[in-house]
């Protein structure tokens, strides 16, 4: 029977599936932070960028599927998230994008496809615009590119379960395990005020993009996803039925099917 965790009760209790053991993991010193990464497998590289308040372990259902499809997978904990540290500067998506480039340089990855979820999607899109020569394509799941694209925040049981899991994981993984409240405040301020990319900016993104929106996304307006797909040259809009902002955890088989179809297309075209 296909795994479903639509209400995130399993995720709250146990987290996602454990990541595989990596023989290539560590930290990259970058702009006042230590950025944690893990690399798996060989083949065309795919970089996984998780959502705000989460960490790379949230991709536990995606990494095995990518490896089985012959991809090299690099999972990165965004600065201040998971095992990565941060300095006192405010969070910005552009700063986190520079962290990804530092990891790519350390691993001698010239070009990779980006799979981004929520805040990670924005980081991926920033990279696609700023350094398209390093980006094979952007799988942009569940995020906005200007503040008007976000819905007014309304807590739900699903969101609360996800938040509870994030709090547990932060306490276990972070170098500052007692600073969760300050961490949430800093990330929330970034989300409230950023990103700020105009339609003109979006029109300048030259890499293949899939804008992926869940039917029941709690945070992103569906009309904003449509606007992004219309504003980015050649972008495709993909709607995932029956799931919300947490689709990679709720129905991983369906999410993985769409993700792999995009990656196989853009990586095949780029070789």
C-alpha cells in the first residue's frame, strides 16, 4: 500500500525516513557560517534545498528515489538550520544562495539541478537567475517570489505538527539548541519581507523551471503560482492534487514522480 501521511502524525512522531549513510559529508566555511552538506551517489547532480525551519532530513523520502534513478544527490542544511550555523546577520535568500555555491565549489560541481521546497525553492530560483551557468533547472515547490504571493498565516493541526517536529529536530541537531524561538523569529522576519522579485526579474530567468503548487497549500496563493509560471520564460505549472505545503512528506510517491520527470528532462537536455 502506498505510504500516505496527509495529517503529518507520522512525521510529528518519527520525522521523515532516515537519510542514507554518506561517506562524503561535512562543513563548508562560508560568510560567517559553517554549512553542512552530505553527498550521495554518482551521476548528474541534484541539490536538495529544504524549507524554512526544517533541515535536510526532511528529504528522507526523496533521496532514495533520486539515487535509484541514477542521480548524484547533495543535501544541504541552510544556514542556521539543522547542523549549519549562522552569524548575527539577518537571513536573506541571496546569502543562502551564496552558501549553496560555496558547497558546489567545495564538491567541484560545475552545474546541478535544484530541487527547492518553500524557502529552499526561493534560494534555488535566486541561483537560477543570478548564476544560470551553474543551474541545470529549478524545481520550485511551494514558495512565493514576492510578499504578495503569500497567504495570511492561519495555524492548522498539520502546520502545528510540522512545527513540533521542527522544534524537536532543532534541539537535537543545532549547535545552538536552546535558541529555537530566536531562530523562528529571524526566519519569520525574512519570510515576511522577502523575496522581492518583480515580473521583470522573473522574465530574466533563463533556466528550465517547474512551478509546483499543491492543491491545498497553506502558505502560497494559487494565483501566485500561476503568475510565476506565466512570468518565467518556458516555465511549466504543475498542480499536485490532494496534498498541501508538505507534499514530499504526505504523499512522497506522487511528489517523487513529478520531481523525477522534471529532473530527467532537464538533465537529459543539458548533457
